[in-house]
C-alpha cells in the first residue's frame, strides 16, 4: 500500500477539504500539523524537489509574517536561505501539501490530489 502524508493546518478550510477528500477515497494519511511540527530543512528541500517547485512558489506571500519580515519573492536569497526561512516561520509554507508515494502536490484546489492518487 502506498504511503500518504498531508502537511496540514486544521484551521485552514482548503486543508480540511483536502484531508476529507483523501478520507473519502479510503486513504488514511499520516497527518503532519506542520505549524506544530515543521519539516526540517532537509525534509522541506525533499518536499520541494518532489513537488518540482522552488521555495518562493510555495510561499504564502499574503501572510502577515511575510510582510513583517520584509520579504519579496524576488529577493536574491539562495534556495537554502529561503528553505531555512520557511522552516523558521512555517506559517509561510503553503498548505496543504500531500505526498503520495513518490508524487506530491498542493491541495489548492483540493481536487489536485486526485492527480497523484
């Protein structure tokens, strides 16, 4: 059986909808409440590689923390610096992220997960 993990924020409607969709499909994913248990830098780097995205592409730019930190996605930070910033401020990580086997997607919209199941 293929292992499934969701990086989840229970306060987020899209995250709850994505989790419900997985459960409707008979999948009981490992649930990581990433605000309580953020991924390590290595884990986030692996997640981004599986998604095929750069850190700035999965950053919540409308979060207050993004503005408070004076960030811009065009900043000339290295990939490693962006990842470290996201691990230190996990609220900046877009949610939900679903990993199913060797595939991953963002659950925005929730139906995106159907492509990787």
